[in-house]
C-alpha cells in the first residue's frame, strides 16, 4: 500500500474527527457566512507528485477553499429552489460515503442498497399519499428525473405505432404539448433527440396564471386527430408556483390517448399539508412524476426521484437496459436499477432521504411546508406594505415573484438585485415574468424564521437607500 494511504488508514479516527469539526465550524457559524461571495481562487493548482495526506488536504481546504463557501444551506438563501441539509440528511449523506455501496440489483449477493431504495420510495409514496402503482428510483436532480420520465414517454409514443425508438432511433416527430414547462424539460427534449423547438405551446389560463388553459389544450388535442402525444404538466411553476388542473387533465385522459407527465419538482410536497393538498388532487392519474428532495425535503444536492407507473416497466427497461453486457445479468429477468434509469453505477443515493423521513416523519415535513408557505405570505405582505415593491403574481404556495414598483423602475431591477445579493445577507434570483424584470424568492429552507423576514426587509430597504431608487 502507498505509504501516505497507509498513514491515513492508521489515523482514520483522527481524520474523521477533524472533518467532523470542520463541518461543525461551518454549520455553527452559518449566520455569519455570507450568502454570496466575490472571493475567488486561481484554479490552476499543480498536482503534487507525493500526496499530502488527508489532514494536510483538509488544512489546505480550510485555508483556501472553505472561505469561498456561501451560506446556500442557510435560512436567507432564497435563490433557485434550494433547501438546506437537515441533521438527519447529513448523517445519511455521510454514511452513504462511508458504506460506499453500489445501488443496482436486488439479489442476495449484496443487493441491500437497492432494497433500501425501494423502502425509501415506499416511504415517499406514503408521505405524498400516492398509490403503490408507481415504482421509483433516485437520480441526481429534477432535470434527470424529467429526462428519465420523458425517455420512457418517448418509448411509449413509438410503441403506439409498433416502433422501438430506443433500439432503432426516432423515426417520426413526437407530439409534445405543454404550457409552462420548466427549462429542464425543454433541455430534456433536446437530450432525447426530440428537439427543444418541437413542442406545442398551449395557452395559459387568464388572470395572470401560468397554469395550462384546459380548453386550449383540448382544442390542440383535437387538432392531432387521434394521434398520440405527451403532455408535460406542472405542479409548481418555478416563477409563481402555479399548478395545472389535474382533475381536468385526468378527465381528458379518459377521452384521449396520451402520456401524462407532471413536473412536481418542488410543488409535489404540497401533498404533505392538508392546507395545500388540493393543489395536487388527482395527480395519481399521471403516468410519470418528477419530484426533487434537494428542494423542499431539505436533503443535500443530487437527490431527486422519478415515479413511473409500474404498468410501463417494460417500456422503462426497453429505454434504459444494458442489453449487451452478460456480466450485468438479463435485464428482462431480474430487476436491476441500472436497467431502468440513466446511470449504471450509483451511490446509495436514497440514504439521506431515508434518514430524513425516519427522523422527522410526516409531521416534520408538514411543518416545514406550512412554515415556508406562511413565511412566503408574510414576506409578500411586507413587500406590499413597504410601497417600493409590487408583486408580479399572487402567492400560491412558497414562491414570491416581485419587482420594484412601477415600469419606470424596470431599468433598476438588475442593479438592485446585484447590490442586494452582494451585501451577502440574503440571496434571490432574477427572472422575467410576463415581460417584466422581476425577482424570485423561494421559501423552502427548514431554518427560515420570521426574524429572517425582518432582516430581509431591512436589507431590501437599505438597498433602495444605497442606490437612491
Ligand atoms: C419545477 C422544476 N423542475 C425542474 C427543476 C430542475 O431541478 P434541478 O436543477 O435540481 O435539476 C427545477 C429547479 O428549480 C424546478 O423548479
């Protein structure tokens, strides 16, 4: 064994204790760590011939890299849709590395990690009140979940005319209908060879909505003259957290032939609250659903899952099977995750979610969702009262989409947001909504409190004064 590796092995306990202390120093100091950071590094570091050992690497990390880290896991990081790791999810994430299992097959020869994944998906179905007619698996993020679901949808589309697109390539245009897809679904159309231009944009509902207009959807379905299609619908749009009407879509599904996909990356968690459950009523009628745990379930990044109806398993295997590798087994005989999703080797990615669900239960996540939504409403009311801001859309769940008041201020929005973010106390992301420049604040973090809202409003006010807007 290499001498440095041997030394590290002998010193393992000390090394892990030092790493633990490094983590605690960060977490205990989260309040004082900025939410954005302009410091940088020269990334051209040379690779040393002889290793330094873990403790020296940790020292270099602490001195050179750790100071660049931002409080993206903290309570006032409202950009994108970003939760922060809870204690239980950190335990699960760390132990996934320690145990270092390859999550593939379910068999008696070390397949327990796939069973843990099954169990975790089963716990998630209970959390979200979804039926066992779905099977699921973990992928890195909602983008990859959309890719997985729409990959199987593409195979379903081909099968409607007896074609196997996975084997033979796409030989005809695929009909996609959607109203307000997340950019990752459009990226997925490009990755799947369908083409990111090749979808029909359905109208959205009147009165400042991003939800699909069901009448226009049906008109477009009728224009297809009975041809199959794929519907990409939304449970929580990224700007205004708007939801399509799933009850109406379910009724259409009884009349027409289509694959129904729901991107519920963060909005799916509405199902854990009695107050918001109605937003996803009838979503169990979908063929596939994307949900992302590194959003509202507050686990570390790279933790989304797909749900696809079990009745489509054969299409899923056709899409993702490793068919020319005898050493991986027969994809049609034994269930193996590497034959039903994009990746082959995977870590025990379900473990942070498993720990979170066991540790906090349904009530824990109901409380997080209801706290986030109450804070979003509170923040929006403060903005309205302030007088220098206006909402671009009503608050439907947890996202606040707002701007500086008045069209004359449109030219100031980017500068305002840059200045606000540079101050490092709060982080939000820019957007354009109905042709107006805006700002998004997404509430999903388990740590956020009323006190944070006070601080955020103070930061917004100071930014207005600093820039003399
Ligand atoms: C509705 C929706 N879908 C998909 C995504 C993409 O998620 P990820 O970046 O984790 O792949 C997001 C991200 O915010 C989202 O809000």
